[in-house]
């Protein structure tokens, strides 16, 4: 890990479809640091998330997720967390030492983004209602860990990424 990567560690949290991956990749390029998606790390090491939930339960998944977050924070770079990572107190404790951006998004913008499906927690009737309930359940944890907040609803992702990268450089 380089001192620059360590100095420029940044964590992105927020609900499903807030843009953590698309914004995160862009921010990492601008900061010239790695981009790490902790959900992808868990999947690569342990298999599909729905399978982990089904076979071992949410507690085990959150434990694996916390381990992936700790490893990613140790490496440095832009670290994107799964939407539910903040529900785990141990993960929230890990984030206290790092700058954290809470990406928000309006229900109207999310409706467009989730229209294609592919999000198991939103399968079934009223995916937007389900998304809203999940956000409200988790909002206090996002706010607890957040150093700052950026809305991704209606502006181009590259502009948001530029602003987040500039904000992070100011924190160094």
C-alpha cells in the first residue's frame, strides 16, 4: 500500500441504486487509487450473496462482509460498501477512522434505475416501496458514519465524482 493510497482512502455508502459503483470507479480514477467493491470481494471468496444468506444466514454474511471491509480499508483506495453493510455495528466501528461519503438518491431517480430488476431485495411487488422502506431502516446508520453527503439523483455521475474527489483531496 502506498502512502498516497492510504492518505486518499475514501468509503462510499448508501442505498441500492445510489451509484456507489459507478461513482466510485470514477472517483478512484481521479484520485489515482484502486477501486474496491466489498460485495464483489465477498462473492469472489465465498460465492453468491443470496446463497450465503440462504445457507448461513445474514449474521454470517455480515461477518464476511465486515472482514472484506477491514481488508479493503487496510489496502486503501476508494471502497464501495454494499447497501446493508452499515447495519453491522462492527463495520460501522471500522468506518470511524475514515472519510465516508453517503450517496443519497431520490425515490423518483431510483424508480428509473431499478426498472430493469436484478436486485433480489427488490423482487416482487412494489420494488420502489420496498426500496424506500429499506432506506428508512438504514438511514440513521448511513448518517452516523457519513463525513459528508452527495446526492446522485439528477446530475451526471462524472460531475459528482469530480466533486467527491475534490472534497477528498481537501481532507488530506
